[in-house]
C-alpha cells in the first residue's frame, strides 16, 4: 500500500496537479497579504545592477516567485532535481518563473545531482540578462550559507542580493529547514540588507569572508522581516 501511494505521488499527473494547486494557493496568499518592502525603493535600487543573484534561506522560498512582480524583471530559479522538487518547479513555472534543475551547493561539490550543469546554466543565464534566484544554505544545514552562491557571483561577475520574504501568518514545519507554509490575510515583509560583490580573483580567504557576509545579511534580513510583521520569534525557527 505504501509503495502504491509513493508511486502515485510520483506520477506526472499527480505532480502537475500538486504544482498547479500550490501555485494558485500561493497566488491567493500574495493577493490577500499586505506586503511592506525594506528599503521601500528596492525595485528602483535593483534595476541598475541587474542581472543579479537573489539569495534567500531554504524554507522561506514559497513566496519568492512574487518578488518578480513586474514583467521587465526576467528571473530563473534553481530547483532541486529531487522528486520533491518536481511540483515546486511546476508551481514556479505557473507563476511566471523559469526553472533551472540541479543542486546548488553540497559543500562545493557541484558534481552531485547535476550541480555542474546547473551551475553553468546559471552563469549563462546571468550573462543573458536573467536574474537568478537560489537558496543560499547548504542542504540539510539550515541557516548555514554555502560557497555555491559566492562561487556563482565570482564566476558571473554579478552581485548577490540577500533577502528575506516572510508573512505574519504561517505554519512552521518540523523539518530540517523549518519551512514556513504562508497563510493568507496577514502582513508580509520583504527585507534586503546590501549587495555582496565578489571579485573575479577572490582567493579562498576572501571567499570564506564573503560567504559569512551573505550568511550574516540573510540572518539580519530574516530578523528584521519578522519584526516588521510583528512576529520577532519567527526568526528563531
């Protein structure tokens, strides 16, 4: 029975149905949530430095497709090739975000789960003027930024824009990344701190310093975002 259920959930029909339902639910949350942006002129600031690498913590990723709420902002998102990523990819594409499939960072081991191909595709997309959205943390190690996003910035010459996107109403899952399922009819906040630039000749010491800077900015953005929606305890999960 368990095998039958597992195979059913993996089927293309079910995965597509789940992806469509997820996309429309998230659209409903977006439309019923009053979002505040910090800084308020974030779009005006971002335009001159596009294309950019938009980095966020895993577990805060469900609402991120809506940060691209203007047609002139082209974006692609990195989504795992794991079977659990399939309906996420379908949902993202339904919400107008193109996808790149593969692993973003396994401690720098890009050869795992299609990482090399995905990395090259992201570099190429940035060169073609696409913004790239990706989680910054190492899989199974929440709130620990990996070197992957820093390596992408060094290779592409594009800035990293760390940000947090949260809502006041949510359900927090008890999984490795403490994923939040955003709920409608609340307040929302999108908070960025500052861009992180990576020199093309950055050595190991510089890369580690900038990795820590991305991690610090993401934690601070998360803390400020939850404070703005009246849920400061949310940043601790």
